[in-house]
């Protein structure tokens, strides 16, 4: 009996041969190659390929790669050529399995510590956050799993990891395309438009930039990227596009991030993680819905049923991650809004001692006369903050507060053409006009344009 890449002949392949193939020491998670004319048949056994028997398919792939496209071999019963090919294919497919990377995705409530050893008492060298991806290096089925994520190799508690088929699907949802700079001669320019003009930034060898466009579509030699300066374009010839996964943060990276960050930076970072987790949850829910629709209107195959169960489980885990990161972001925001309250109260107390002093257009003297923005500028200068002498410009400082009910002493109450300092209980102090001078008024005596918190 003969087989080629384009044709499969069945009938003379013995059960013992099929059993030998199925017992090959490999575990296929997917196909490394496909047959052209018989894409769903195993050329050795003649069986339809399913997730349950995909192990044999991997050996079949190896047979094809050994024999070569379009070549024929004799696979009659007990033929020495058959045995040699099967042995070589089994060995080749075993090597493929050794090279296969098994991924895991972190699913902690907040974060998952990475330890130097399989012990809670060992040193913590980094953290995995929700949806961070790791490679499994060793998993004996116990409490601890040895992983590699980013530059870290260590041990984590396996109960907080998503593994197997679910991890494969979830990792596809959390990854992003990045353009890696591989032009070693010069820095690569990022352009505002698809032209040589209007450079918005440059990136160096080895740096990554997030790809915005669908790379399967024609891109006329340019790649659309997302940068800290907004949307841009790089020449395709200057970069390589690859997949990038969120990975662990080392203890040193975490310390540096916290030391150099304001509470706003920390809150912003937490919000970005929450936004990304929400996007992943939405994508996972859509995948689950699509998988479910395939088994509703017809008799589903075992593969379709398995895919639907996997997609549903991933959707649930992704939503849990989104909920957990949302709580973390809300907590970080509350800490940010509460930070600096003591200083804000000190600002308000300082400002109140000048009530009754004169209003002077263009002035900034707290005792001899000031206008509204001169008043806030002069008060804040005593606390090391430099504000411009213009009310509209002061609306760009600090962080925005949603409503007067969330305001606290020291916040700037901004109107169109006016500004004051909140002192609590719905009141503010401000340099009102030439008749009243510096006075106390209701904070919402006119429509508020913005509330800005300077100390946070």
C-alpha cells in the first residue's frame, strides 16, 4: 500500500500499526502541518482526526516531513521500510513536543507572588497580575508550579493559574502585536503620517511599539503604531512584527515604579490594567457566544462541544479578572483622592486669613490687592505650587473632581472667567470684585466649569 501527500489509500493498514502510532510518546495540542487533499484524515490510520486522536496526527506530520511532499513509501504489513519511517516519525514528533511551550495565565485576586523556591517562606522576586502570561517549566500536579515570565524564573501557587486549553485561548486574547525595531544602524523614526515628514518621535534598536492596524490587510509599506505621543507610522522595512504578552514584574521594577510614581500614576496604571482586563473579558464573552452558537442548531462534534466548554470557562475567568482589577483601580482612585487632604485643608485655612482684603484687577498681593487668579496663585505659591495668573489656564492643573459633593478643602473651584478655593461645607473663598474684595461665597453660586485638586 502506498500513500502520498495528495491521496490516502486505506484498507491494508493493520490495527497493530495504528496502535503503535497512537502509543507514541507525544501529546499534540495542535497541528504543525496539514494535508492538502485529505486535511482531516490521518495518512497512516485513515481515521478522521479529532482532538482525541490528534496524537497520531502529529506522527503523521512527521512522516510527511521525513518522506517529503509528493513522495511514496511502502507501508505494507511488517515491511521494514514502514517500521523505519514510523520509528523516525515518532522520534521527530517527540522532539517537537519537547520544544512545545505550555503557557499559563495568572488569575489571582490581586497579584500572585513569584518565589525563588516552592515555599511561601522563600524570597519573593516578582509578581504576576491578572492576565499576565508565563511559560510552565515544571508542573508535577502539586501546589507549586515552576514558571518563566519575562526575565523571571520561579515558583507560584498553581491554584491561581489558568492552564491547558483555557490558557491557550486566554493567552490569544491578552496578547498584542508589537513592532520591534531591528534597524541597528540608526534610530527608527515614527511619523505622524505615511510620509517622510512630521517625525513625532524616534525609537532605538530592540524597542517595541504597539501595532494598531490589522497586519493581514495591505499596509502599503507602513505600519500604524500607538505611541505615548499618539498614533504614528513606521516603515515596515525598519521593524519586525511579533506577538507580545503581558509578563511578570520583577521586585526591582515594582520598587522603582512605586518610588518614582505619584498616587495619580499608581491610580492611572491600575485603571489601565482594569480597562485592558475589561476588553479581554468582552472578547472572551464573544468567543464563548460564538462557540455556543455552533452547537445550538446542529449535532455538535466532540471537538465543538469541548471548544464551547473551554470558551465558556475562559469567559468566566476573564470576567473575574476584570472584576478584580476594577476593584483594585477603584481602591487606587480612592487613595489618590484622599491623598493630600491635610495639605488641602492647610491651603484653605491659609487663604481664609485674607478675607476682607481688597480686590485689584491684575494684582496678586494677598494684602494690598489681587484679582481672582492672582489670589489662588499667591495662596498656592506659599505651598510650593506655581499656578499661572489666568483662571482658564489654572483649569489645566491638578486632577479633575467630578462634583461639588466630592470636593474637599483646598480644591480649585473654576468658573468661566473666575476661580476660587474650596473651604468645605459647600463654601469657597475668592477675590470676588472691587466692591466685595476677598470674601466667602457658596461654591456653586454660579455654574461651575471644573473642580481641580492640586494636592493628590
